[in-house]
């Protein structure tokens, strides 16, 4: 838990692919914040990269279950709480790969594209009840997921990036935190 300008944030971890764990995370957050629960960010994501002809069923299922299924489970549990309050916001995390695809990442691209579609549909479901739902689809961010990229791939990515650098986690955190900026890919 940490205090922010005008509010408090808590980070809760768990296996979002497990529906009961997702509900427990939202319940735990509500216990810690009480009526101050009004903004939920879904940020779980994994990769199991390989060419489609080599992706095993387990790797396909786990990426879809965590990235898309986990977003669904958290959004479902959070929306129940927020709908009672008739206010709040949900921010989902997708990826530029969900918009444009990427060789060797069909499972990841499908999961993150699904997150974008889920977000758009959810926004239409709950928007009239005072709940904002937005999706942030970052480009390549300097994290454990990009640390494994070869220098050749990293150089190629940097050539396609207007800033000429990978993004930093703080770049995304500021986007999510700044309510005026969270309109990226909103519905």
C-alpha cells in the first residue's frame, strides 16, 4: 500500500487465471481500502513465445488463461463492486502486439487483442452506470519480458520507436495514474 496524491494504492498479486483467486484479490483490496475502492488496474501478463507450428497446447492455454482470462476474472469481480457504487474506473493493460501482431507471438497477440475487445465491450456495459473502462496498449517496455530480446531484435524495435528508446514502467504508470491520459484505446 502506498499513499498517492489524494489517494492510496495497493498492489495485490495472485493467480488471476483462477477465478476464485481473482475474487479474493478484489475482496482483499476492498478490505484494505473500504469505500475508497474506485480504480482497478489489471496488469498480469506472461509470454510463451514460439512459432505457431511449435506452440504447445499448454503454452497456448496458459498465455490465454493469464492474459485474457485473468483480465476477465478481475474485471468481473471489480465491476460487481463498482456497479454498486455507481462510480469508478477499470484500466486494462494490453500491448501494441495485440493491435499489430508479432512473429512468434500468436498466443500473446491473441490474448492482448482479446483484452482490447473485452475492454471495449465492458465499457459499453458499464459506462452508463458511471464506470469508466479504458485500455492502455503500450509499445515495448523495459521489463523482464523484453530483457530476453536479442540485440538484433532490440535494435529493430528501437528503429520503429519514435522516442528511439524502450519505454520505462514509470511511463505507463503515469499514463494509468493520470485520469486525463487514460483515454488510450478507450471505448
